[in-house]
């Protein structure tokens, strides 16, 4: 067990942490010099295009690539069978990697529409696509399994024969006295909920430029994914190169939203081709590739949920029975449910939890990461049930939440699954939101407008935003995990040059749009009292790199703050010794102030950081022997708060400890004739602990809310019964435009974490983790006169319209339209 | 079969002649042949707007325009928006308001906003929202972009409609 | 997603274009704004061997007002029509509908006539052409002919144009004073193709409808003219009940194709609501309300 209690420096105001400075990375993006992976051009570079399967499930009986190979300008055509000789299977963290083998290109059979069956490399992308058209593939269609419930039938076609069924994993966790709580409950509310799959869909797709030097055996892959640098030996294994001959160099990502966390296949294919040809190869997914074959579709869940409540509204216990459609592979195992278990009681004092999960394989693109990583779905399910309980008990949604919130004095609060909520003030967040929303006013307006035949709805929800995962969540699924537990560290090197200029070197592919440069610059500025815009932030390749995990699970800011703080402490320790020597005082008599060390009580006797740095670089022989030349330090910051699960897994330990909270209050109007929604108000109040750059956090909240609106109302990867994907373009997969997103009134509360440097918590996913629950509640509220209940997302206009018709058929009130 | 054509056009105020294959998309011509990486490829079917550039002063999708169709035209890309090492007031406003996160939609968004402010120098927030609805942004939720465009309008008005900050390419 | 190779032609006269289309036969295709065609080519769902770019024919780039008619050439961009004062006077329905065609960057390239020739059943301009009884000019190797919009659309993305025939002009006849127009559509996202849309014109005399035109998009394989509903409106005051009955008549027999944006029944439901709303707005405008 490791727990570090961060102690805020008393009596010292923070100077840079907490300021909404302009982002240090912006000038390059504003001028078209972003340096994205597709901007990279290497001499002699070739371009690749992947041939995708049109079938959801089919045996490949013949591939003829001769015509494609003969086309002038084509350098190579590689089929799945050849790729299987050039490469080992893809890295797979799933439950039984040898039984659901995942390869960069399909071998023998295809398992979903869009899966790659061959790849062409040519002098241009145009020529590569011309040649791709000339490849002849004969498929023998196989029975398709596109429905996760049908996939569980004993007679269902098998996605992976070696697995023997389509059930990749199942387990029922019981935390606390759940049967007692249900037996003692006054009321048990039950519902069947459906959350359909959507995805990150960043405007930039996944890409890689690979370059192989046969003379040194060095394979360099520039890419906009692969943040997890200490797992890159697994990619080296896939590519059959020694791990120390693989260098993955980060390019800024044009958005990720989870989907570039570990999008390893594009890098693998580009690397395979560069190694085969000895020439640089660029592979950039096009939009159809990304939609059909990105390996990062989001959760696709069917829930049966039961919530045990008392007459006074007290929430006692909750049971989840969830089937999750993972698609054709299961690269991260059921990690998305680990995220759920991190906050499976929401912000409430629910005493017991039963969580049954079945992970099912079907003929669809596999799941990966999507902003929230599965916890957003649980937020929605919990809030749907709390709203149902409130309706059954005749309680206002505000009141039932108020009665059940974990109280400020109860932190740190251990939830039944074993995870801890470090700190919070949930009622404070909700009260701020209600005030900003002018809740009472809108309740009156709702009443008035209902009399005019208009359908106004107000949603009030309160959800958790867990942040900073520990790697235990990837192995507590198993009684005997395949590997012992690791950490998920973040690292930084700080270098002070002889003039006092600071360079911060990062080791993960940290830029996804999340202001990693600015965050680090502000943290460094805080440590050294320098202008953040003077800090040079650079990104190391993995080959010379320290272990780092990058963004994901809202971990980056917290973790890099720990790394910067640790590296700065090492630099200051050395600088103190040097300053003490030069000023001829005991180093303990020095104090750090205004960018240097000064003698306590004699503030004019001081040395600036630049003066100290100059000493360390140029005057080595004037310094004590143990002082090495230069002023640089690194810090590998391991997860600060992880505890081990119990052997029987009745307690999963602490694995996601820094837990923010938010309350969203949308006020909407529903057009009962079309099911369309318009906004009258949207309030979002978040508590993500201490804010580093409040404007930046606000941007994440508003952007996440827009993303959540997409999830709640617009976005869906729609597969038909035959496993055909019907939404393969941006004409059909609907990302909201400025006209579909309201102005969001953002409020903040800062409840610092007692366990992190500066008290920071993660904040990048919160918007999307709240909005679906909030809009579902608002839809119900708007259509309450009919008794409509939103049980399926996305709540498209047509679904809303259908619920209205069904409610009307049940005799639920009257309305026009 | 390779059908090639000579084209002559103006890009960011500079004359430019080239021979292009007829099927070459304008975005690829700008990015690969001219090295102007500010026009991005997002969807290649005209929906997302990351490839937006101005042709004769009008915003277009360069991913669904052939380079050969740009013959004789004047093109403005984001690289032409700032001059003499100075950011355009729109770029300054985007920076000040944090109107970008990943930056991928930003060049297209800037050019669309630049065009819009020429047509409507004193827009309302709703008008800005409607105008930029042509371009998707996955990061920001648009709000800070709207604020930045409104602020840029004020700055341009104060600066005498931005004279002295005009990009090299004239509006046709 | 790069287009397959083709030969590009930039004729400067209609005659040259027609000759090229005749010579290239089935391989030849007209390129106008390209805002529908080029995406299809990028997806490699369309593979024309030759593209004949009619926007290079300067003589076809015009918006003219003549004898109460608005004449629009095949090279004229949608945005040019949208901001043309004559178009606003002669065909306010068309101008209103243009605001729903994609977004400004699309309309800067897309053409009015090209949209008619493309014949997307969900598109706005074909519905307007149908409602306004637009007259079209087609030129082929065998000469020039006139056809009514109602004769053009034969199915989804298919028209009665002969192989090698080029649509050179669309004419819209203005409705007299006392008319009201409305184009309304419901799309899931701003700027997208409509789930259903309604193009409506009404003329009132003494508060009574004496002329009506209703066309719908997004609800069938072609844009649809709702003649039965038009007939029911004649001689009636546009009261809510009359308008509702007309909307019901306009949509009752429709069997739209289901897709991811809406099932058949849902599209019909939306169409009914939007015909009603469009009729109400057009009636209000005809009676001197806001235009």
C-alpha cells in the first residue's frame, strides 16, 4: 500500500496555479503549424491504404493481389496472412488473449465490417487507393451475431471459435449486505436501460509515420496515439523488433476523447510496412477507417437495475446486471467496468452493491476508450434509478439527492466496492447549480407554460467524476491475475540551463487538446517563480524515455503535478546546497523566495535560480566535490494512492481515489410533434479540486457537455441485424454543431484533494459524464404529464416521439401532436 | 491514365503556377504541393470543415474541390491570415479566449470567422453561432469560439476595421 | 478517401460542353458545384471517366429577372442566388429554402441547377422547383428542349434527362402580390438533409385561398407535390382546422423510406407537422405578416 498525504505549503499563496493564462501551445495551432502527424513528410515516404471488409462475418477464401501489385507506383501489397508472418498478434489486455486473438489485419476470417484484410503501399495515397480497388477478395459469408443477447445463446455463431462461446468474461461482485438491504427496503424500483454505442470521433483520425533503418535495426514511429510508453515493449513484440530498437515519437493529437489512448493498430501496420520496405511509410486513417475500424467504440450496455429505497427516500442498496457488447475483440478486458465500480454508488450513501457483468463478443468494431471509460454509463444508470425512486415516492429530485449525499465531514469516504472518495461537498455543488439555474423561477415557468401546452423540463443530477486510475483495475477482475500489479506513473525531467531557463521534458504523448504544455508550464512556474510562457515544454521519444502513462481517466494533470513537484524538489535541494556554499551560509538557513534562495532574515543576500544554475554549469571546481555539473532532475511519479484488493474481491481496494463531483441543470423544451429538444438554460457546476487553469477547465467542461449532448441525443454507431454499420460518414454519425449546443453557464467549487499536489483532481471527462443523465432527467420532466421515461440513449427525436406515443397508448394524459 | 493540367492561381497573395493531376483535391495540393499544412483533413466528404479555405474571399471545403477548379482564383489559407510575425486580431482573440483545445478545427474556424466578420462586422452571439455551425469542433463546445469571434469583431472595429492587419490576399 | 482518376474538361460554351458529353458517352458526367458529386467520388461510389465542368461556361453564370420570371443559369452558385435582390423578390421561397442547403461554404460552390440535376429526394431545391412549377432548359446533341420540374424527377438521384443532356437553366415564375411562402424543414442537425421538409405557397383573396402549392422533400423517392391537399385548401380560409386537414391530406398516403435518421412513420409524422407549420406561416405572410 502506498498513500502519500500532500501537505499544502502553509502561508504561501499560489502564484501561477489557479490563473487562466493564455495557453503556451496555442501560437502554433493558430498559425497552421500544429505539427500533427499528417503534417510530417519524410524523404522517400510512401503512403498506405487499408482494404476493409464489407462483411460483418465471413471466411476469406481467396485474395488476389497481383493486379494491385502490378500497378505502377505500388511498392507492396500485404495481406492478412502475410502480415501474420511479419508480425505477432496485437497487444491484448483482455481476459484470454490466446482465445480471442487480435491481429493488425484479419487472417482466415473477418469479424466485423471495416476490419482490414490487406494493405497497399504506394507512392501516393491516391495510387494506394487505386491499387486497393484492384484487390480481389472472395468471402464466404458466415452467420452474423450482431445482438449481444442473441450472442449468448448456445447456438449463436461464434466470433472466436477458440473461445467456445461469445461470453468473454463474466463475474458478479457483491459489496456489503446487499440482500439484507433489499429485504429491509420499503420499495425496490427496477428498470431496463439501454445505452447504445458512440465514440470519441476526434476530427483528426489516428495516424502514424514509421521509419526503419536496416543498418541499426532502429524502428521509429511518429504517431498521435500510444500514450502508455512503458507498455511499448508489447508493440515491439508485435513488430518483432527488440524493445530497445523501437522509438515512438509523439505528435500532438487533433483530439482523442479517449480514442487515441492506445490506438496501436495503425502504428503497427505502418511499422510493419516500413520494416518490410526499408522506406518511411505514412498510414493515416480516413474517416471511414476511423468510424468502422478504430478499435475505440464506446460502451454498448444493456442494464437491469434495481434500487432499494426507504419511504423517506433513503437509498439502501443497488443491483446492476449488465450485458456489455464489446464487439469482435476485447483489448482492454472489462476495464470500462472497473471505472464503473470506482463510483458505483454515485455521490450517495448507498450501503451495498451487487454488480454482475457479462462481456459479450459480437461482429462489431471492438470497444476502446471513450471519455468516461464506462463510468459515464454507470452515472447515467444510477441517476435514472434515483429519479425513478423520487417519482415513485413523490419526492422532488433535489430533495431525494439532498437526503442521500455523502456529507463533507465523512471524507475520505470508502464506498462499498473499496474505492475511496477523497473529498467533496456535493450539496454545495448542487446548491450553486440551483442558484445559477434559478431553479425556483424555472419551476414556476414550467407550471405556467404547461398551461399554454408547452413542455418544459428541468433536469437536476449529481454525479461523480473519478480521476487518476491505478493499474489494479486491470487485474482485480481475476482471482489469479496473469501479472502482478504495476503502477501507472507519469514522469518529467526539468532542466535549468545556465541562464535560468527551464525546459520540461514529458514522456507520454500527452497533448490531446488538453493543454498539457500549459499545465506543465504553470506547474513549473509555480515551483520556480518564472513566467510560464518562458518554460519550454518538449516531448521525448519513448526510446530515451522515462515511464509515463499520459492522459486517460483524467489523470494527466494530477500525475504530472506530482512529477513536476518531485523533480523541482530535487533541483531545489541541489540549488540550496550550491547557494549555501556560494553565500557561505548553512543551506538550512536559506529559504526559497521570488525565484531564488535567500538567507532567512537577510533577504538582500540571495542568489537567483539563474545565478545558481550558472555556478553549477561553469564553476564546478568552486563547489563541493559531491555537486555534479549541471542543474537537471527527473521524477517518476507513481500512483500516489493505491491499496490492494482483498483476496475474495469483496473489496477492490483503492484504485481511483480523486473523485470530483458535478451537478448539471438543463432546462429544455420538447416539441411533442417531432421529439426535438431546444434549450432554455444549461448550468454545469463542477468540483475538480484545485484548478490549475480555470479557463482551461471551463473549456473542458463546456466541451465535455457538448460531447455529452452528442452522446445523449445524436451520436450512435448503428449496426443493423446483419452487422452492417449504417453510420459510416459524418452525414450519418452526427457530431453536434454550434447550433445543437446551448450556451453553458459554468460554476466552480474547489474542494482540494488532501492526497494530491496542490489538491488537484482530474477534470477532462466530467462534462460528458453528467450530460446524458441530466438530459434524460429533463426529458422525463418535460413529458411528466404523460408519464414518459427515458430509458434508452441516444434519445433521438424519433425515440422521444415513440415514447410519447407509447405513453399516450397507456393512457398517460393528453397532449396535442 | 493520368490527366494533368496547368493551373495558375494566387495563394496568400503570391502568384503560383503548378501542374496538377485533374483528380487532385485542393486540400492535398495546398498541403502536399505547397506545404501549407494549416488546411486539415477531417472527413473528406465536406461535413466537418477542417479543410476550409477562402477562394476569392468565400469559404469553401478544399476536400471537395479539385485543385484544377481553383485555376485563376485567389486562395487564402490560415498561413496568410497573420503577417509580419503578427497574429490577426481574430487569432489573438482565439488565443485570449481559449477558443481552441486540440487546434485541429482552428484554421478552418478562423477562416470561416474571418469571412463572416467581413460580411457582418457587428454580429450578435446567435449570428456567430449560426455562422460557425458550418465547421465542427469536437473539443470546445463552441462557446469560447463564439466569445472570441465577438471579441474579434470589437477589436477589428476599434482598429479601424482591422486595416494594417489585413492579410495579403484581397477579397474578390 | 481519394477520388479515382478522370479526365477534366473546362468547356467555355454550351455547345462545347454538349459535344464533350456526347463524345464521352457513359463515361462523361457534368460537374457543376461538385458538392454532392465529389464526396461520392472520394468515397469511390462514383467513378466518372470524364468530368465536364459547366461552371467554366461564363454565359451560364447569371440570375436574371425577365417577364416576371427568375432565370438562373447552370453555372450560378447557390450563394449568388441567395444574395440576389431579384431572387428575393421573384422567388422568396427559393431564397428561404437555400438557407437550409448545407452551410455557406457548400453554397459558395453548389449550384441551383446542379442540385436539380442531382435529384436528391431529400434536397430542398427540387421541392421548391416542384412547388413553383419551375421550367427547365435542357440542351443535348439533338438540340434544346423545355421541361417542367414535375417531368424531371423520376426517382432517387435519377431524372428524365437523356444521356449527354445538360440542364442549362431553371426558370421560376413569381407569384402575384397577396401570396405568402414558407420553406420549413426538420433536420436532426442544422444544415443536414431534412428528415422532412415542406415548400409552400399560398395566395389569398379576401382571406380565402385561391391558389396553393405544396411540395415535400425527404418523404419519397422524389420530391412530392401534394395536389390533393392543395385542392382542399382552395376556397377555404386558412384556419387551424383547415391547415391541419391539408397537412393530413398532404402526408396520409406517403410511405417514406426508413433510414438511420427516421423511420417511415416518423418521417410522415414530421412531414405532417411541418406542412402544417409551413402553411400557417405562408398564410400569415400572405395576410401581410412578416415576410
